[in-house]
């Protein structure tokens, strides 16, 4: 290569344009350049639009989740014994709690513990206490055979529908003649009566004999009860015929006959199957309009005399009285005798009129 070619090649390697560059455009080294800030990209590499100064970012409201609580209810009696299985209610906190007010036969709601009107924030328990409802009492009457009280009435009390049992007097069980059917039972809303009737003589009672009529073969005393101590002022005449309603025998073997209004223990008598002096007609006692009820009726055909010259006759016991002046010892015929529940004794005459037994003398 000649000298001219060498110079030309050197001139081509250093062009003039490079030498004329301004210092204001000098590039910094790559290591000294400032970092380039780029907008972050989403995970899905979607482009992010620049926010406008006229637009506001919307507020996102998340839905509130409902909260619930439970209420456990216990229904128990005064001994804390459950009256039914426990009840559990569930509801949204703050909503109305509709408490079931349950009723139980024989009990009333006496107290409530931890009562709530709304479902609370936390689970809770409510206690309902019930007490027994008192029932009407049971009156126990201890009486003799005539219905008289041996002691003051006893009263049994308890809760409604609770069971009761009435007992005879202490030491008197061997002398009980009759006990009403309701000796045991349950307390109710109505007062009940239990009757114990005692026979202090320890008699053996029985029904009337098959020959139900007795003819007295001698004048015979009468008694209010089968006891020698209960003698009355009346005396039955010889050959009087009476109907027997029951009889009793003492431990010594003495026999007593119940004639309805009184008792007799004759030594001389004769029994008949029918009434030898009349028919065995059963007279019907009228249904009295007054407040007293008939306890016992005795039909008979017996002569008697009036004790007074002034006598009050009645259309029925205690009904429409009429007073008459009569001859002393006026004779009348008794058709039947009734005993009322106030223990008064009335005689109906064959004329249909009524008068109290105390105004007559049987003979």
C-alpha cells in the first residue's frame, strides 16, 4: 500500500461528524443513569389507565353478616323438678323473643329468673318456676250412728289433683261402722266430705230379716239408737205392727230392730212376711219445695193421740202451716214418718196433713 492509500483509510476511520458533537449532548454512562419509574402492572398484566383529576374513587361497602344467639328455657316446679323437657329457641340478636308461656294442670307461674324481651348478644338461660295450685279442702266428719259429730270436723288440704287419704280416729278403727266411698281420692276445686260412722257398742249390723214386719206382743220401749242409754219418751202399744229396716246384735247376743224413726229391743214379738194389719204399700214422700231433704222414710199404719188442744198442721214439712183448735187427746192415724236432713221428724196423717212427731203420743 502506498502512502496516499494509507492516509485515505485513516481519514475514513475518523469522520468529521464525530468531532463536531456538542458537549451538551454527552451521554452518561449506563451505570450512572437514573432509574426509570414505571407504573406497576396487575397480576393479569392489564394496562392501568391514568387516573383523572376530575374523577373520585368509589367507596366499596361490604354486607354485614347477621349474628344469632340461643335462649334455653327451663320449666320447673317448687322442688326444681322439670315439668317438661328443656326448650331451646334460636333467633337473630336484637329481635323480639317470643317466650312460650306454658300452663300446667294444678300449677301456677310463681317466678321468672333472667327474663329477656330480645335475643341477647350471648347465649343465655331463662328459668320459670311453678308452684302447686291449692285445691278446695276435704272435710272429714267422724260421727256416731245417728249422724252426731264425735269431734270437730277435720280438714285435709293439698294441691289440685294431688291424692289424699282420710283415716279413722286413733284407736277407733275397730268401731267403724261405715265409711263413705271417697275415703281416698284427689283434691279438686270443690269441697269434698268424707264420713266415718262409729258404733261405740261394737254392734254387728245386718239387713232386715226376710220376714220384714214385726208384731209386738207387749208394750215396748223405743230408743234413739241401739243402746239402753238412748231411751225415748214414746212407747209402742201391744199388737202394733212395724216394718223392719235393719237390725243389730250386741256382743252379748241382744238383738235390736231399726224401725226407721227409732230402735226397739223387744222380748216378746212375732215376725211376719207381710203386714197383717194392712198392705205393704210404700208411700211416696212428696218432693218438698222447702230447702230440706228427706233422709229416711218409714211407712206404717199406727194410731196416735194429739198432745195439745192447739195443733199446727202443714201441707208439707215447713210448708203452708194452719193452726187448729182440737179436743184434747184427739185420735189420729199415722201414714208415714220422715226424717229430714236437719234431724227433724215429721208424721203424715191419713188425712194427708203433716205435723211434727213431738206433738203425738203413740199408743
